[in-house]
C-alpha cells in the first residue's frame, strides 16, 4: 500500500526581475546558444551501476524539449547531472 507520512508546504516569495535598460537582457546575455551532449553515462555513486548509458542529444537555439517516460524510468537523472 502506498502512503505519504509527511508533507511540507512552503511558499517562497517571488524573485524580483533584474532591472535592465529598455527591458532588454544585459549585454553579456547570450543571444542564442545550443546544448550538445555526446556519449554521456552517469552513476549515482562512484561504485554504483550506470543509470544513464551512452546518451547523446543536441538542442538547438530556441528549441523546446520534453523528457517523458514511466515512473522510475530515469527522467530525474537528467536533473541530477553536474
């Protein structure tokens, strides 16, 4: 049987936007970019089994991606990467 023994609710104050001249991002902010991952493997610990096995993908500037899958399929592992 599934159950939850503890639930915590926290309300964080909204972050104030960074003021910029004319509402434009700062000059150092990149106008475009991309993400390229090649042959990535990852483990939770140094001695643990691989939880990601040779993953490669490219995300172009302006492209949106989604990571979907069944519960326990490893979606959160992407967020845990350094």
